C-alpha cells in the first residue's frame, strides 16, 4: 500500500489539512534551502500546497510534483497555471525518474502515510544529484498536535474500539524523536539535521474544526463516518464539549508541531 491516507475529496482535504500545510510549506522550503536554477521534486504533493509555494520563489527552473492519489493529482492539475510545473500520479517508493534528475527533493506531510517510508527516502535520494538536498516534514502526532490529540483522546473514552486507531495515529512512521533523522542516515544521506517547525491551527468555530472530520476525511474521519448513529451522536457531543472547554463556541487556536529533516546526497 503506497499510501495509508484516506481521501474523500480534494475540497475536504483542503479544509482538514491543506490550509495548514500551506502555512507549513514556506518553513520547510526555508529549512531545505533553494538555489537559482534548481530543479525540485515535490513527493506527495496532495492538492499542491508545497508545489505552488515553491512556484512563488524566483529562479527555479523546474518543479515536478507527484502523488499516489488521482483525486489529488487532478485537483492540483486544475489549479496549475505555471509552465514550470509538471504534476503526475506516481508512487513515492518507485519514482519514475532517472538517477540524479533533481537538485532537491521535498516531501511535506507525506512520509508518515507511506508504509515503506524508508524506501521513499531512498528514492528521493536516488533522483537527487550528488550535493543536492533531500528534505521532509511530518506532524508530531503524539507530542505536537494538541487539537487532533484532543479528538482522539475524547473518542477513546467513549469507544474502546478506537484505541488501536489512536495508537496507529500517534506512532505512524517517522514520528518518533530521531526516527526520521536515523532513516536519512541509514539511506546514505550526509550532514543530516532534524528540527521542529511550529505553526498555529486557528479555527473560527467548532464546525470549522469538526466538519472536515465528520465528513469522513483522513484517518479519524474514516473512523467517525463508520460509527452507528447513537455512538456518532455521543462522539459529536463529546468532541464539541472538549473544543468549547466550558466557554461559548467560537474561535480556538491550537499549536501544531512538525518534525523536519534534511540531508545531503553524497
């Protein structure tokens, strides 16, 4: 399985995560670095948060974006008007490009949904020239996603069947401290550095927070969509209570932290 992310629609993903990945994208780009004339590949482009942020940086020669989901690929293609950008469907673990094709490879919020994440890192390194850079970022689901952990921790109090799903969510590939760094080193990358990137997820209301998940988007959304009516009603009410925390419904802000790693191809 090249991707474990549950996709309902591109619009649903935008509300769930796309709006936040657009905030995170410039931070990953700054961490990875860019140079005039670079050819860059965005591995797991989704709806194009990183791809289109890259296009805003002057001087790039070429931007290639791939994703395993045809839903995301079609959405990104529809949004593209930059002739330097090429978008296609492909597997992160079997990139359809020759060795040394790019100057940089980046993956934003992707590797934790790739069951064979080590192979994806190896492929990114393979298609980047010697001296080029491989960089990636994944959410720290266990320790850095307060808004999402609040949902999972609330749900498991009502349904023990959600316990293995929470464990899977908290410990997806590349999420433990140092795990992504060690993977980069194991795949032969040099000068490997790992850091944390912090953004805020700001919601207008409980509906703004909960509806993308209630509609079935992402791992928690898939679980919620499968609940029988009585349990679903209880989950909706409990998550609302957690969000509101005793205050009237309205804006809330959650700190959200991603692990980021970069390495140089030897």
